[in-house]
């Protein structure tokens, strides 16, 4: 028995000895939606370049919206201070 992969970009069969990429998704926190599994299989060689073209789109999409690391957050020191204050308030109750 053999597994036959079809490229999800060009629609052509990926030959047995031809390199390919399997793009997977993992959405453990996606309640009620598609959670995990393969997204697609793509030719990995430079010609026809299916994976390269998919990867270019993924990298471009990464720049479409704001980055999460730019959202201001409390420092670890501030969080520790607030936890101490919160705990001391529990002891007074």
C-alpha cells in the first residue's frame, strides 16, 4: 500500500522520491472550530516552487497586522508587586 500526495497549490501529484512539505495546524485553544491537522502538502523543490510561493504569502501575511509584541504589558516586577499587594489584602479579610 502506498500513500499518494497531491500538491494543494498546483494540484499535481507529488512523486514518490520528490521532496515535499506538509503544513500542519495546531489550534488547541480553538473551541468549536477546526483544531488540528494537516493544512496541505506542497512540492518542496525549487521547480515548481509551490512551497516557496505558499511561504511567501505566509510571511507577507505576518506583516499585514500589528505585532502582538508591541502591545504594552506590565513588567514582571510590577506584576510581582501587585500579587504581593493582592495577597496582603486577602490576609486582612
